[in-house]
C-alpha cells in the first residue's frame, strides 16, 4: 500500500487536502479556511469544468496553452553574402507544429533578401579598420568641406579574403561631424605630410627613445717645428653638430688626441660655446684670448694621460661630465689646443682632436 496526497473540493466549495491510501481510506481531513490559500488551491488543482459557469476559466487556460505552444526563436545569427553586406538570420520554431521558419533582416531590423554566396559571417571574416587623416586645402561647399577642415577616411577590410577586400569605406568631416562623399582629388593632403613639414626644430621632439651620443672630429694643420708651452697647436677648431637642435645642450664626456707619432706632452683643450670675435689663434704662437671673448669659454679639458700604441699614441681625458649650452642658431662648439709642454710633431697632419658628448 502506498500513501498518496491530493486536494479536492467539498460540497460547500471548500478546498480540502486528503491523505490516505490507495484503498481510499481517509486518514486525515484538513479544511483550508484562508480565502487566499483557497483561491490558489482552486487555481492549481481544480479540474477543468465543462459547465457554462466554468467557461471563462477554460478559455483562459486554453489561451495559456496556446501561448506556451507559440513560436519561439531557436537562434539569431549574423550572415553575409558576396556583396559584403551583413544580415541577421532568425530561426523560429512553432512548438505546436514543429515548423521552423527562417527570415533575414538588416542589422537595423529592416526586412532583407540576401544575394548569392550567403554564408555565416561568424569566423568568416577577420575585419580590420584602417584610418587616414587629411587636411582640406580647397573649399568645396557642395562636397561638404571647407579649406582648413580635417577629414578622415575609414576603411574596413576583410583580411581573410585574397586579396583583402574592402567591406566598407566612409569619409567623415571631423570638423563638422558630417559623413561626406569622397573629396575631389587635389582638395586634400595627408595630414602626416603636413606634420612632417610643419614641425621645426624645437623642444617638441618626436620619435626618439633614449639618449643620443655624438662624436665630433677636428683635424688641425700643425707645424713640425717644436712648440713652446703656451703655444697654439694648429688653429681654431670647430666641432660640428654638438647639439640636437640649435641653441641646444649637451654634456661632454671625453676628449682624445690621436697622434701618428709617439707623444707624451701635456696640453689643454679650451672650448667655447660661441665663435671667437677677437683675434684668432695662430699656429705655433702664444695663445692670447681677447678680453671680449672671455665669457664664451665653455670649459677647459686637461689632457695628460697618454698611451703608446707601438708608433702612434693616444692622449685622452675621460669621465668629464662637462655640461654646455649653445647659443640660439648654433649647434657647434669651438676649441683651441694649447701646448703645456714642448712637443715636436712628425708631420703637418700628425693630430686629430676628437670629442664625445651626450646630447639632451
């Protein structure tokens, strides 16, 4: 014997719960007094009646059944065809009959009829967007742009096509915010070209990451006659491109004397941030700086350390960390090499003077 539980109406229309066995023996009987509970139980368990008084309930339940069996979407997917247009496909099933209906709309919801080559768009196309910005140089009122406007061309490519195919192309006037037709040839120029020609040397430095090192060399014509301490060796030296931009700054790190002969003499390299205006230094003559040029001295480098390279020799001063700033309009340093000993050089081309610096 198995217990069972169900609800019915008594003669007075009250819902009762009956618990008992399959034999029908009643074990308990509970009357539901609460009206709200009784209404809920009636809606849940009362058998559908065919009497006229129960017609409304029957119609409502029949409508619910019909609604449950109405058509529902199985899937909504994106498709495309050989034209490159995109379509939304809806697969709808009628649960009562099992019939599946397929329809297509545009992405905005308008009814659409795809063309040849219909296929799923998902995983079909790898779309890439490219943009180019242009400056308008010639006004075309009918074309929707005026000289000085900035317009952009946006192109969407299907990169899986061979060759890559244009899916969509649009011209947008960024100045007015309007979509326009393709501008007339010669009315626009790429803004990147304008950018390259418009940026002058300034502190608005573009395109460099990290520091910049410069190595500059000057080759003086010297004498083979012995020099005396205090004499100028060669003539005034010029070290070019010692700043990234005119009026720029840098830090001198080392100076080198490259000699074809064996030398060990001490000397000074006097550096100037501005060209000398007074008397110019002369080879193998005492160095005398004009009073008007005294404030042009950027620093003095003492070269005393020499290395014999088996014939040639090398004098150097390292780890200088000597900052300098050049005047407006100039990127060059100037120098004078002054003997502090009495060297005799082997030829008029015996020396090269090299400086190395870090540029800001």
